[in-house]
C-alpha cells in the first residue's frame, strides 16, 4: 500500500531552486534511500517534504492527505524528521528534549497518559538512555545527542519518517543498531522511511530501494536485493566513479 507520495516537488532557498520536479512514492513497510554527492539537493528534498522550508511547490501526500497546507502541529502527526546538526534550545534536560517528540500527539495543557509514558520508557530502554535523562542535553557527546534525537523521532511515532545522515558521529556498533532499528520500525509497524546516507555500502545494505540523485533530480533507482553486483556498479558509476560491488547475504559492500 502506498503511504508517501511526492508529486512534482520543487524546493530551494529564496530565488535559488535546488530540487526540480521530483516525483516518487514509498510503500508502507518500505525503507528507501537517497544517495548522491554533496550539494545535489538531498537535504533540501527532505526539508521540503517535511515542510521545514517555505516556497515549496508540488504535492506531498501521506495516506492520501495533502500535508503541504497543514499547520506545523498538524503536519507533525504525519511526518517526522531527524537530521544531523539539528538545533535544540539551550538549557534543556535530555528528558525534555526526548519528550519534544510528543509535539502533535498531546492536546493543549493535557499531560501525557500512561500509554505515552510506557512508550517513552520502552524507547529509553531500547536506546540505552537511562543514564542521560537528568543531564543537560548540551553536555552530551555528539553521538549521545544523536541517540536522544532518534528517541524523539520514535516518540513522535508518525507514519512517515525522514532521516538525514542519522549515523553521523555514531560508532560502528550504534550505527548499525540504529539503521537496523529504522528498518525494523518501517517493516514491522507499516511505516515509510526515507533516509539520506553518505556511505554507499550502508545505504545499499539497509534500504529496499535507493534513488540516485544528481543536480536536484533523481538520475536512477537501485533495488539492491534484486540487482546484480554488476548492475549496481554500473548505476553507481556516474556518482562514485568505478567501484567494486560485493554482495554477501543482505549486505552490499562498495569499495573503490
């Protein structure tokens, strides 16, 4: 079942157009990646879908609902976004940053109920955040901050989630655990995930499809589980140059 549909999306900053007429869809349970060189428009595309920049043209629908004209609070019920370097107001405790994920799920002046509190406790356990909750968010390492922001996204619990470099600053163990968590979240809960990653091996290993982006447009699509090593290498060539592709089970290893 199609969950996210983007039609003729154009986005940029001021008079500069960066993303041009992009159309695609993502099914429920599917994790889709976007891969391309720096400056090709990946982050701008995600921000355009999430409604974080003005002047977006085109249509973005989730479950058949056009989210572009919605208020920020209403849109927060449909789509959540995690991106590297996200700004958080100073002076907040880690627990307060985590609970920002309830924005859009709580009614005005009403405290969270038992179900939300239980969900929060589960996320804290799964991400190993127990020792951070009473600390100031600003005192955490960059990797720890990434895990807290991931927890905030999970608490927002939207049908569509967007992630821009979610593995940034994470060590090997947490990087793979995070990506596995995102894939399971989409697959088991019927959500649609859209990820931007800079490591071609990771994006090919954890995504069902990968859009290859160049100069504000999608140049090609790779289905890592269905295509041969040679087919993947040939499609990547325009972005990465000549590479060696090796498939080992569900893993795809890209090397120069």
